[in-house]
């Protein structure tokens, strides 16, 4: 059995030596991965909330500008498809099921953040969606998205 094992190892070594590694392709993958619009993440995480830590995506000072969906839900109003993306409209009613106010604010804040991201993207797309032009994007988020998204897109297009 020992000789067959060493024979297999020798064959495998020869095959591995014959493989050419395309370092140019590997570098291209690395550079595009780093320049994509990927939020901060933890590769070693064992759960989604650890993989993408929300406090590294939505910063402490930004939460005060993400109250619109919470206030809408508290007033018992329906999210208008003219103002909010369908993804958000379809989830606002789920806020009623959340009894803990801090969790409700957090969930509503995430929905508001998603709205601002989508409207920002629409505003900067080729056709510049009309509803996005009227959207009131808080300046703190506009500056953040501009620096994180537009500057990265420019770097990605340059490479």
C-alpha cells in the first residue's frame, strides 16, 4: 500500500507542477472585489448579523436621519409607491408585529436606509428616475454614498 501511495503522490506532484497559474486573472479578481460596493463584512462570522455588522454600515450619527418610515408606521399611514420602493412598501406593515420600540426603530431605519440607497442609485442612473429627483436625501447620507459609491465606481471603471 505504501508504494501505491507514493506513486499517486508522484503523479499528483507532476500534475500540479504542470498547472500554470494566471496571476493576472487573480490580481483582477482581487482589484474588482476591493472596488465593488460591498459593505464592511466579517469573513469569519457564523451568522448574518455578524457577517455584515449593521453598526459598520449605518453609522451612529446617521440613525437620526432614518426616522421617516418609523414615523409613517406610527401614524398608521401606508407607504406610497411614489415615494418608497416596492421592497420597502411591502415590508412597512411588518413593523406592526414588532413590539419592542428600539427593534421597531432599527427595522424602520433599515427600510429608510434602503430607500435612500435605491433613490441615490436611481438619481445617478442613466435615465435618472423622476421620483428619485424629488427624493429628499439627507445630506449626511448623500455625502456618504457619493464618497463610498461614486468614488469606488470611478476607480472600478479606471482599472
